[in-house]
C-alpha cells in the first residue's frame, strides 16, 4: 500500500519527467530540491544527495542566490547523514554566507547551527562554539526564540566539552530559561540535564541533582523515555555524590525501569544500585525530604509494574514508614502525591498497601492505620473523606479491620 511519501515522490518524479534541464532549468531544480528533501526525510541519503546536487547546478548562484543557498544547506544535512563532514561543512558555510548577504537572519542561523554540529562531530569544538554563538545571535535578531534557545544549549554543551564548566553552566542556565519561556519542554529538559553535568563537573552535587530532577520532570517517562532515563541516572550519580543515598536509589530505580533505557544510563543506574545495596526506607526518606516529583514517578511505576510488584514495593513502603521517626510526615507527602495523580494510580497504591498490610502483625496494622488517619486529617475535608473511603473499601476487601478515620 502506497504511503504519503510514496505518493509525494511519484508526483515529483512525474514533474521531473516533464522538466528537461535545458528548457526548464529552474522548474527542474525546484523539483529536485523538493525530491532531495523528501528522500532525506525517509533516510534515502544517496538519492537525496544526487537530487540536491543537480538542483545546486541548476540554481544559478548569481541570479538565484537564496534558492542556491537553500539547496546547499539541504545538501549539507544529507552529507552529514552520509558521514562526509568536510563536504557538509563546506555546504553549510557557503549557505550561511549567502544567507548573510541576503540578510536572511533565521536562515543564516539555521545554516550556522548545522555547521556547529558538523564541526563538533569532527572534533573541532572551538570552531563549533563560534558557529553556535553566531547562530544564537542570528536567531535572536530574527526573533526565533526556540531556535535561539537551542543554539544557546549547544553552545553550552560545547563549552562543557572544552572543559569550561563554569562558563557552560551560565550559558546553559540561559538556554534553560529561554526554552521554558517558549514552552519547549524537550529543549528545556536537554538544557537542564546539560546544566546538571556542568554543575557536577564543578563538584556542586546538590544543585546538579536539582537540575537533573528538573530534566526528568520535563522529559517524563512516556513522552521522552530516553531523556528521562538519562536524567534519572545522572540524578542518581549526583545524589550519591552529595550523600543522599535514598534519593540516589529511587532515581536509579526509575532509570532502570524505563522501557529500553540507553545502555549508558542503564549502566550508571545499575552501578549506583550495586554500591548502595538494599535501602528499604529509600522512598520514605524521599517523601520526608520533599522530593515530590520522584515520589509521584515511583507511584506511577507501581501502577505500571502490575499487582505483584506493586505489593512488594508497598510492603517495603509500609515497613519503612513504621520504622521512620517521622511517619506521619512521610504518609502526608505520599498521600499528597497520590492526590495529584490519576485515580487509577491512587487505587493501585491503596490496594497494594492494604495487600502488604495483610502480611504484618496485628499491632503493626493498627499502628499504620492510626498513622494514616493522622495524615488524612491534614487534608481538607473532601480529600480526607476520599482517602479514608479508598482505604476502607480496599481494607474491607482484604478482611482488615475498619477504622481509617
């Protein structure tokens, strides 16, 4: 069955057959340009390169400088795909210069941004930094805020590669703020993660950990699982280095349970978990310390893990709460997190917790119930009733005694 791409290519091929190079050079060049772009999008890079090369030859650089530059920029991207960085850099540089002559700031910025990527791929970080900074300035002048934020981010990443973590942290903070201003969550997540690395390189573990946690929050496990796993793994390392073992363990656990995490992130998480060993009260400590985002993510993990694993996790939670010197604070934070999550997640946590309580001694069950009732009372009446009712129903289904208010 033909796809939309197949249909587009068929139409372009038909147009190409009608436009001979000698009689209709501009029409043929335009058609080949569009063919090249479509072919590149479906990873048919060699064919794309051929189409764009013909377009370049037909777009007269003197008479059609902008069209020529656009074809050069597109071919540069294809040359990068083909692993031909010198040719890609040459195309991007020529395109950027032509766009500058035409006073097309946004287009020049895009070409210089692409040039920066190629220069960095080739290991010339100094040239890459200059290209990204030039791209930033052109995007700012052209009022292209999202692209400006991306250029700032890549400039910061390049400064980090040049072993200038202090300067990188400043630039990446600007990139993070800019990306947030324009609502670019993915770009903000990438900037926050890089800013965390820049801070960690300065042995500033605590602010680094906060940036990694912010990056995880921006990525989210379902929306951008790879970025989320990387941010959580980095958070685990930063928290461990800062002496916060519980936060490190919970973050590492979250990184390792993402579907198909990047190998490097999975390895980092596994190393942290191996060094920490069993930390049964890790989630309780995270709750008491106010790391609500991690707490919510762990509760969502319970929901997705299935009944058996959720009950095992809840059993560790119950034991940790009963052993902690501030059990009501832990339960209050846990319940507050549950109220912010969808009802099915709350139901899973309540059912798993009551299931875990069936394995506890009667005195311990009574004590947990009493502590929970104290935590319920800290919420407004509608939420108090909702929580108490949820536990009463789940407890009754398990044959536990009433009295959750």
